[in-house]
C-alpha cells in the first residue's frame, strides 16, 4: 500500500465524517447555508 493512498483514504474518511456530522446537526440548524456562507467569508 502506498503512503499517498493511505493519506487519501484518511482524507476521504475525514470528509465523510464531517458530512455525517453536518447531517446530524441539520435538524438543530434552521438555515445551514447561511452559517456556511458566514464561515467561508472572512
């Protein structure tokens, strides 16, 4: 197994975890898009 493969798999898993976390938080958050925009804009 290549080191780059390992890192990319870790990255994908982390991305999936963050997606799942966002989905779990959605019911509490009335407007997820607004909060995302706030985070992205400096």
